C-alpha cells in the first residue's frame, strides 16, 4: 500500500486510540486467524499421522 512509504501516514495510523485501531484491524486479524487455523490443522494432521500409526502398531 502507498501509505506504508509515507512515515507521517504510518505514524498517524499507529497513534490512533487503541480501540479505534483494533476496530479497523479486527476483520484482518480474524481472517488471518481462520486461515492460520486451517493451515495449522492440515500440517498437524500430516506431521502427526505417522506417530499415530506407530502408536497403533506398538499397542497391538
């Protein structure tokens, strides 16, 4: 975004009251949280599956 190259604009953005800043950022934070949860769940399933198989083999 163009406002990132202007230090005055960045300073003005981050000197807003915290609740107003959070109100503007929460949709992005929620979206990133949902995407991160989905990707993380898939990665956990892929990396933990071999351990589940090993545990099942050991308990037979």
